[in-house]
C-alpha cells in the first residue's frame, strides 16, 4: 500500500489518473468505450486521465464502468480502532453540525 501522507495533492491526482488509465487499458477499453458506458463524453474521460478538473459524479460513473466502486465506497470509512472511537462515531451520526470552538470565527 502506497503511503500518500507526504504527497502534494497534485502528485496524488497524477498517480490516481495514471491508475485510472492503466485500469482502462487492462480491461482493453478505449476512452470512447468507457465514455459510452458511463454516459459521459470522451473528452470527460480524457480529462479524468489527464488530471483536469471534472465533476466527482463523472469519476464515480467511470469507476462503476471499470468495476471499482468498492474502492470509492471505502474512501471515507471511519477508523474504528477502539471502543471510544465507536462511541464517538455513533454519537456523531445523530449530530447535525459541529459546534465552533470559542475564539474561532
């Protein structure tokens, strides 16, 4: 597993774009194939692979076509490493907003 803690955002984007392209090629699909199945334009797939800004929904659509939705679904799963973590997570599920700390405007 690659540790991305010390990477710049643009470096992470570049690696993810490379992986997206490699996955598409591994599945022997053209950009047009992916675009057609995802219901998006070929230029959108090209932009995704190039790291140009496109909507998150388009990324999800491409991930679905490539059979990689489980990875996206796992993206922001909570880290529950102790009973206190579980308790905080369950309590936060009912909380609607985070209260501001005094002195932070």
